C-alpha cells in the first residue's frame, strides 16, 4: 500500500474548491476518493447527495455498550488566488523544510486524513475499533455548510452519537497539544451603495451629488469607535464576559503572547478593543471586520469619475451568547441610521453561524486531554478559537453532543492564503492522536 504521505498527496491533488461551480466535478471526485478509501480501510461507507456537494459518511459495525464517536472533517478547500504568490503548485503537494505545501494541507485534508489513517491502522492492526465510529466528511464547510444541518436533521438516528471529535482548529505552537473548547460565531453581509444613475464626470458633477464611494467609506468607518470597539448599537448586549480562570489560564499558554501575534501577522502594531490581550480579543471578544471594499476606478493612472455605486463586504465574529440573526438586525439598523444623504444602501445578508462553548473538563473533555498528553508527551493547553466552524453548534442542537476541538493548525500554516502548509510532524502526531483518542474515549 502507498505510504501515509503518498495517500495524503493523492487527496491533496483534488482541486476541491467548493465555492467555484466550475470545480463541482473535482469536489465530487474528491468525495468519491475518500469514500473508496474508507471502504479500503474496512469501514462501511457511502456518498450522500445534498443540494450541492456530497457528504461522505463511513461507519464501523456499531455494537451495544460502546460509546459512539462522530469524527467530522471537510474535504473542500478555499480558492487559491492569488496564484502567482505560491512557491509551488497548490494542487501538486511537495515536502519542503519538513512541511507539506498545498491548498488544504492543514485546512482540512491533512488534519482529517490523519484521523482516517489512525482509524485505518487500528482496523488493520487491532482488528477493529474500541468505539462505535461515525465519520462525516463534508464538501461545503468553506461556504458555510448550507446543506449539512438539513442532512443532520434528516439523519438524526443514523448519526446519533455521544461525542464529536474534530481536528480543524489551531495548535498554539509546534509540539504543544491544544484543545479548543470554544469557537466564535459569524455573521456576514454585503452592502451596496447606489447614487447617480450612471458613472459621472467628477468635474462636471462633483460637488453637486453624493459620491457612493465616500458613502461606503463613511459607513465602514462608522462600524468602529476610534479605539477599536464596535460601534453598532447594542452589539455587546449579549456578550458573556470572559471568566477570570480563563484569563489566568490563557496568560500561561505559550505561543499566543501579544508579541507572537505581532510576529505571525507581520503587522506594524497590534490594534483592537482596549483592555484585552490579543488572544482574548480573538478568542473571546466579538469583532466587526471589513473583508472587501470597492467602487470606482481601480486601473492605472487616474480617471475623474463619480462611481454610480460602491460596495463593501463585512463579517462579524460573535461570542456566546450573541445570536447572528439578532446581530444582523442591529447591523442593518446601524447602517440605515448612518447612511449619508443622497444614496441608497442595500444590505444583503450572507452566511452565518452561532458561537460555541463547552466545558473542557467534562468526562470526554478529560479523555481528550489524556489522548493529547499521550500523543504529544506534554501537558495540553486549553483555549478558545477565533475562527468559526458553524456546524459545531448545529451538532449540539441537532445531535445533542459536544465537540472536542483537537487542532493541529499552526498560526503560520497560511490557511486560506498562498503557501498553505502542514508540518509532516503534525500529520504524524494526528495519526497517533486519533489512536490514543479512540482508546481514551472508550474508557471514559
Ligand atoms: N478550519 C477553519 C476554522 C478555524 C481555523 C478555526 C483555525 C480555528 C482555527 C474553517 O475551515 C474556516 O475557515 N471557517 C470559516 C467560516 C466559514 C463559515 C467560512 C472562518 O472561520 O472564516
Ligand atoms: Zn477554512
């Protein structure tokens, strides 16, 4: 059989970009490959159709009396542009400096395939698994999992489980086992500001009509106070305050001091809500971000024009107990209230997801920490995550189970960016982690 790394490389060669409809065939082929791999490892596996990309569900034979563990991952990836900034082909993986370089290497193919390999090895070497296993690999995580919740609702009994394990989050530093017990939620929107009926000569009409690009800049600036706090009325109403034990614990976590954030981001200075460290700002405080802004002439030289319209894309990261629908309503109200005269403002809602938080010291939480300790031979750290995986809160709502976030993504993995990478050591640790995890969960 091909080596572990060769098998991962096969998986990484599929350009399974879920947002790009031209890649739908590649997304499907990737799912087919995983389905076949699960069978090869001795699992009962099938492809399940959704309104868009298929879900792979694989199981061992479930036996009475064993805990049922659901492992989730996603086989879709983000687009690769700007392609010219990659040092090698994003879909032709290579190992350089001990790291695997490819789109999806960390997010999430390398991480979920480590679990799958761990399962495959246990099946081959031990003749079976110490738990009932259900494996779900979806193809729509990077576009907000639009079809997975309905799939969960339709297959509640088939997917019933005691606990869920996911490796799709961060690891604070190389070799430091990291367990996440929280994720931020998200609410996305786009604003389109329209002014004159067509682009206008800015000499003939400038000064006499409102400029939509100026209006977008004003609206965007209105989202924050100068000190970095979010200025949307009522935005912080439902924010659960950070607990003292968390702040104390996080202060001791390696790799996440303010200086580390400064270094890994390559920013000139840190800037954010006053009174919190960078780790606290990203893990436990809500934010407003501008993900894109545009309008008017962007080409070479200058063109004296008043654009007929301008746009911006915003996303809001949310923490317990904020509700995405409620936040979006507050944002709409804010944008309406701050719309300058002479333009119309259309707010188009995008995808969203609820924040997630669990007790890291639950029975299964302790078992997961035991597995991390065994796989890395070091005491695990407990963190929350700044990123979002909306389906995790859906798992709790629909399946009634908590998720153990066993992240293997380093801060410099460059996920969603050019030159995404995953250390070979993390891949190997992920395989060990899975084997230890299933044993620890069986005894929990
Ligand atoms: N795996 C990431 C989320 C992540 C990465 C969490 C690192 C914590 C640490 C996931 O694939 C992702 O990118 N999620 C999106 C949300 C989605 C709705 C587009 C995100 O967080 O932007
Ligand atoms: Zn991602």
